[in-house]
C-alpha cells in the first residue's frame, strides 16, 4: 500500500510509540482502533534508540497491518545501529509486510556523546534511506504477474518501491551549523530516495510555511508534511523544549501557566494545535501529521476543532 497524500478530505496521519510494558498493549490497541476509524493515510511507530523497543515496534506495526486498513510506517534510526544490524532489521520488517519507513539519524542516548562509537557506522539519514532502498532491491529485484490465457507465462514488471519518509526541521536542527544546513540535508535525503518529509514540531504556522518555501526554492520537490504536537500542560511543554531545543512559544506558555485546571490546560493545548493545523492547511500543507502520545482523544479533538475531521467520522460514544 502506497502512502497517498492526494485523496480528500485533508489527509491525516498519526505517530504512536510502542507500549513500555505488557499492561499497556490493550490500551494502545484500543487507541489505534479509534485512530484507524478516521481513515488516516498511515500510523507511524517509533523505534527506541539502540533497539530498546525494536521487538515491541514490530509487534505494533504488524498489529496495525493485520487488524486495521491503515498503512503502518516503521521508524528506523542510525544511532546505535551498525550497517549489518540495520540491514537485518529492514529485512525483518519487509518480511513482516512493512513497506513504509521513516529514516532518522536519531539522537544519542542520555550521557552518550556525538563521538561515541555507540552511534554506529551509519552517518546520516540519507545513508539509511539508501540502505532501505538497496535492501528492498536485493530482496525483490522485480515482480512477476501471470499473463491471462497463457499458462505458466509471467510478465516481469519493475519492483514496487518502498515509501521512505524523512525528518525535516522548520526551525533548524539543534546541531545545525548554518541556516541552510537543514535544507541541504533534506536535498540529500531526497536524492537518496526519500519520498516524503515529516517536520519536527513547530509552534507557529509561519515557521512551517516559510521553511516549505525555502525548501522549494532550493529544489526540494517531495511532499513536506507538517508534524503537529498538542501541548496540553506546562510540564509537557518544558519536556518537549528540553528534547528539541525549540525556542519557548511565549503565547502558549503563558496561556498554559495561567490556566489553573488540568481540563483547562488541555483545552488551551487543543485550541493551539487546532489553530496551527487550520493555518498550515490553508497555507497549502499536503496534510496534517499528529504526534498522538498514545492517546486518541486529544488528537481527534484537535482535528475536529480544526475542521479537518468531520464529527461523523468519529466513533459514536456508544462504541467508544
């Protein structure tokens, strides 16, 4: 199944992460059932640094593949992976029927420096993109289809290409040395075979729209999907800023800080993410990708409030 970004209404997709324990499996399966009910183009599943959740990632990907009609998209990272280990993992995913990937360079685990050998021998996401494509080519160099009316005869066709998404950074990666380094990196990923880019989070629509314009002017032609993360508490905002190095969004931070209730903070976060989704779609975004934090209610509320998701598409309360 190929990732389709052209079918109306506004294409949507989600990111989830593997459960950290067996106790969380059933709850996450229920969340996926709700997410799948609104017909997303794909659901991506994160992969822990150094393979910490590799097995659970594959279990979750195969659950999505078998139990829903939605395309599962597997995250793969360079960090902590040798060339041989990444090659074997890609083959394992392909053998399980997973044909869409998000190729990431990844960040070192806490306490590990950029120069540590733990980082592995894949230097960039572009190299990982090439490896995914090469493994698929070696595994299935072409396809065969029977010719009707000619017993035993087959028609040889070009192999189906895997879909390979990559990350994009509207406000620059924390390790970027100059403003255009991120666009140069995106061009390299595109040249390596990437078919889609998904942005890391941003807090203002202009950040995304201006990045897309600069990317197009530089020669990037693949779709650039905006990644939106509902921030529903001051604690989550601080954690996200620590992890990403993004600048403090003052308007959102103040609104969350002055709201005394958990319910009110959630409303603030949903409203902010919904406004962001509306603005980027109005600006020409090819869809909306939401970081779900393994909770369907918040991201579906965002899409409903943004007008991206018709109320009739959500499951009735009686079957939730």
